[in-house]
């Protein structure tokens, strides 16, 4: 499934913000309640995923740009 460029940008920005939040603290306690954030490796995987999805969206659904090489014997 190919997502729109704007959708991919929003998701990528969201995961980049999550990575920044993890840089400051991963978990904390307030009284008896505790908040634990997502694992950094999971966040980085999602960043890579959305970077790839953004590239696919920019390329019209193609994952890679095709290049032509002509071997020459000089």
C-alpha cells in the first residue's frame, strides 16, 4: 500500500518526536503510577520504515529509482 507524501511526513515527524522524547527520559513514576515509553530500537525501526515509505510515495510507489548502466571495455 502506498501512502500519500503528507501522511508519510506526518508519521515520520511523529516518530522523530518520539525519539527526541526518549532522549530525555524513558520511564518515570508519579506516586503509584509508572509510565514506560517505547523501546528506542523500536522507534528507530519505525523511523526507517517511514523514511522508506516516504521515498516510495515520492517515487510514485516504486521503492527504488531505476538506473541504467552500460558496461564498457576501454
